[in-house]
């Protein structure tokens, strides 16, 4: 097991890569605790849960909203959860985001931690302290910054993940490599077959290296005033595509990274051969590099982006693999890229 720390304004978060769900109880203070999880995880792993009360939710993006939050508050009241109750989210990004938001707001905030059960949540969603829900078509519009006390990344839980879910995590790993670590990028180019197998030794390195990159950025800019925006590489187009087409997050981000790389080349920052490397690596990892989407609807979704500032959007471009920067790009310029790259 390897550990890393995030030092947030609300406390320290310890990320435990390679720890097991079976050891979860060691990290929970004595007293009452409540587990929030989804039906799938409960079905597969309840046998390994410590014996606390469980609140069960669905796990699709549609339930990531205030109705589900309200439902959980109701259950917590029923269970007589008080200020000393510890909340544990066990699941993927949706469960952890909701559990973190509920824990941060119930009784003005109770202690909480996560067991992250998907590759996507281990490398991205459960790490970083953003907890929130969608609101009326706006992604993650309502939420808080609050660090979980711990995040257990149990690699064994990945064994039951469908390939499509592994691929989604791979897209975020490529993103971390593209913005933060050219050596990790080269490693992926060489070891993509083992990564897809999936070989747990290779996956452990990919999870750990991703968390190193993300936690270093979050440690420097927890509240996303500047540098943390770099973690949005591929996400501005990605979120718009995801919302419009309903494709999984990782697939949308993959196509989004290709678009952001193309824009970086077009503006004279990134060499075309490096944009090609990014595209090739995504293809090797069986991720889409182009998606069929209605251009006008994508554009409308882009206009609703949280990062929008007047007629422009904070946008992440690359100078090189491992060297990103943030610029304000006009909606008009993004529109041109959408017309070139969506079909
Ligand atoms: N919880 C996800 C993040 O903070 O980025």
C-alpha cells in the first residue's frame, strides 16, 4: 500500500492506494457510522462491509441531484444520526460525490471518508475535495469543497468492473499524464496492453501516479482559483459532449482531449506530432477520438459551462505533453473547433 496526503483548508485527506475494503473499520472512529453505497456495490461486496447501517442509492448520473440528497437526509434522521456519526461513501464517483455533499451539510457537517470502487473514481472523482450534485441540467452546480478524511483505493474492487468502466478511468489517467507527467505518458504508450488486461501491478502504478499529479495540484490550489483548472483538460468539450450525447464521461473526455489538442496545434502551441501521440494513445486504449454529436446542441451546452466568463471560457491548452496552460478562449473560436471535429 502507498499513501499520499492532500492538505485542504478543511483538513488533511489521506489517499490509501492498495488498501483493502476489508480493513475499512481501522479508519473509522469508535461510535456510530453510516455507509452510503449503490445497489451494485452492495450486491458484490456487502460481505466485506463492516457492520454499520447502510443507505442504498442508485448509481447513474440522473440521480446525482438534490432529490437523492433529500432522500439520504431523511434516512439519516430516521437512523438518528447525530454530529458524532461518521459517514462512509463506498462506490464510484456518483456515490462519493453525493456522500461527501451529504456529510458536509447534514447538521452543518459530519466526518466522512470514501472507499473508491471504480478506476475513474480512484484516479479522479473521489480525490480532491469537491463534493456536489447536478442542478437543472448544470453539472456539479451545487456543492462544497471539503476533504474526506481518507480515500481507500482498493484495487481488488476493479476486478468486477466491466471493460467500459476501466476505459473511462483510462481517459482520466491519460489526462493526468498529458498535463503533468511526460514519463507516465510514455509508460502508457508502452504498457497499454497490460493496462487493459488489466494487470493489477500496472494499474497500481497508474492510480498512484495519477493521484500524485492530482494531489500536488490540489495542494497548491484547492479552490480552483488558477492552477487547478489544468485538471479540466479535455473536460470543457467533454462535458458538453457528455451532456448532449449521454456517452460515458471517460469517452466524452477522450474526444474532448483530442479537440483541445487540435485547438492547441491550431493556435501554434502544440506540435502536430504530439497531438497525434495523444490521439494514438487514446485509440490504443480503445477510447473514441471523435464522437457523433449535434454541433448546435454541443455549442448550446458549452454556453452553459461553469467556467464561462462573458463571451469566453477558461480553457486548458497544451504547449507540450506534460506542459499545459490556461487561456481564455472565445466561444466563437470553440465553435469553429466543434464544427471541424464533431460530425
Ligand atoms: N472530488 C473530485 C474532485 O475534487 O476533483
